[in-house]
């Protein structure tokens, strides 16, 4: 049994709260947030880019409730601290939790600078505790199956791959932090980094990126939309687009189109169609996908690793750093109009 404290009761905090409460190998011990209303169970103002209709008024009886995160970090009953705070707070509180002897799950993106990423990794190494970054797309059902198809090589090598992630402008965030480049990194770092990380996962780090983007489209100065070509040796064509400049009625969409030597694999959330493999022999197949969404799959994986003493390998703190390094390179490419090497 892994005993958990969640820090930050926003959209992702609510998601993680529900996962831990629904998993028999985890025991939710405590919550910490600076908002007294949320600690009183009033979650009516929490919103996000994926619909979640579960409980606006939540029964928190039996949980320890901390307004001060430091008090939760000192709680000897807690093994794992799950940090779902805004990005600009990740490094500060992850390091504090690690120094207090806790394992840490930290939401993506890992941080806003590589220096902060390095400090988080160093703190985990010094404390001899596990630090993992919650890059959930590695665990999302359709993306999990896509990687299995690519790795299995039944349909040969990948020739081209395109990924997209588009959202209505995130006006729902606390204090407008998502549209503040200094606190979120903009759509490039907060939204598009999902696909950056998945591309790293499947294809490895690119040798260079070439990006174009929209700066200040819906924010003051952040990159609100970006399109990137990832350059690899061997000729594979990989591109990805991320944007939160969509009108309110658009909602949210993500997906991919991957062409292999023997098949084309497609998935688009807004189409309502399941993941489909179109073979070069003329058949269209719909592979079975895992039943749990990425939030459930990733957190159960982390809990299982801690519970059995295994080192998490599907995603690591270094992976989180790598994703940010690519994102920052893309930002430089947008700013200069030039290809940027990694």
C-alpha cells in the first residue's frame, strides 16, 4: 500500500484524487491547497479542457487537510507526494518534498527551465527517492497501441508521422496562469509538450527542430500555436502541431496519422472513430485498446513501481527534462526562424 498526499486541487489535482481513491494499492492520506473552499470540498469552480462531471462538492472526511504544504511533507504517514500545482511552482515544491524524504510524482511540464529540472533531479538523487513526471500520453490507450504497432514492426518502418493537439483558449485556469508565459510557458510548453514527449518516446531525441508559431495570438507574449518538423537521421518525416487559439465552441482535439511501410494508422478524437489500422492489403482493422485512460494508467503504474520497489522506466525525470529541452529549442526556432540543433 502506497500512501499518498496530493498538493494542488485544480483540474489535474481532481483527476489524480479520483484515480487514487479508485485504486486499492493506493491510500489517499492528505490534500494540500491554499484555497480553504477547496479543502472544504467545494470543487465547483474547477474546470479544464477535458470534460469531467465528477462531484462539484466532494466529501473529504477522513483525509488530512493542509493549507501549508510543508506540514504535509512532514507527515510520516505519507510515502508519495503528487504535485499538481501550476508549472512555475513545480521545482520549489518537488525539491522540498524530496528533501523531506518523500517520493514525488510531478505533473508535466516538469519545470520552466532546464536549471530547475536539473535541481529536481539532483534533489531526488541526493534523497534517494523516486521522481517521475506525469507525461500521461505515454499511457493514453491509442498512443500506447500505436507504440506497440511501431515497435512490433509487423507493418515495417515508419515513413511519416503527424501529431496534433488543439484546444479552445484555456480561460478557465486559476488566476489566468496558463496564459501567462512566465508561469506556464504558453501552449508550447504546457500543451504541445505532450506530443514532444511522445515523439521523444517513440523516435528518440531529434537532432534538430524547425518550428513556426503564433506569438501573442490569445496571450500577451507566449507562443500560443506552434508547428514543428523534427529532424532525424534515416529519413523519417515527423511533424506536430499544438495550439490553444481555437474558438470556445471548438473544445479539444488530439490525434495522429502515421504511415508505415505496410499500413497507415489513424486516430482523431473529434471524429468519434476508434483507432484504425489501414493495411496496404486493403483491410481496415480496429485494434483493442486499454480500458483505462492515461491518468489512471500512469498513476497506477507509478504506485505499482513504488509498492514493489521497481524503478519506473516508462517515463522518468530525465524524460521530463528532455521534453522541455526540445520545447525550448522549438521556442528558439520560432523566435529566430532558423533550424535549432539539440
